[in-house]
């Protein structure tokens, strides 16, 4: 019904501005960034996140994904810094796993902090609906023997590397530089 749709749509966009950004725009850019990240196109994922954060810097899913992209780009210390304000206001298994992964991948993390991360993983594995495959991958970053010690599924190749797994690059993104 076009006649009734027009006033409703006009009201929906009437008050959009810096104080009330367009959710379709920043959520769409966040979704695009997630797609690019899954395809291994870190630079394009970063660009989409930068645009989304210009529109709404407080949108938690964008900020969490930004930490994930930074971690995928081998910058665990920056990822940890990005996660601090998020953890102050919001918590989830995904955020906990990102924090543990970044902490274990950081060269600045002390042995005591790594032991605390391992303990946190041990507690998480018994939670209902725990993402065991992802936990196994993160555990292997902390210690290649940890997945087996915790009784988690085999981490595959993630256990042989201290860096997060990176998806295979698509043919469209080959030859592009990684975002710094």
C-alpha cells in the first residue's frame, strides 16, 4: 500500500542524523565486513567497519567484529585494547573467546595470564551450547596440547600455529595487501 507506506517511511528517516544514525547503513556495512572477513579479504572488511563506525561508533557488533579483524590481521595487542571497553559493558562467549585468543597470541601476555586464560577455557567448555570447535581452536593457540587436555575436539591445523586460522583467499582478493 504505497499511499500509507510513504508517511511511515518519511517518519522513519525524519530524525536521522548524527545523534540517531541510520541503522540499515551501519548494520549493512557490518554484515558486509563479516562476509569479507569470512572470504579472507581483511582490507575490505576493515574498510566496511571503518565506514560503519563513522556512522555509529557505539554499535557493539561492529566493535566486536573490528577486534576480530584486527586479531586476524596479527595484531593481538590492539585487539585486546579494542575489547576492553566492550567487555566493560557487554559479555558473551564470543567476546570471552576473542579475549582469550588475543591474550594467548600476544607476546606481552605473561605465563600467569596464559594460565588464567587456560582456566577460563576449562570452565567454559562445560557451559550449555559451548562452541567446542571454536574453543578447541582458541585452546590450541594458547597451548597446542590444551585441546586434548580439556577433552575438546581436535583443533586440526590450528593446533600447529600460534596465529588464528585464516580462510583461504578468494580469487578476487589475491594480491591485495593486508590491512595494518
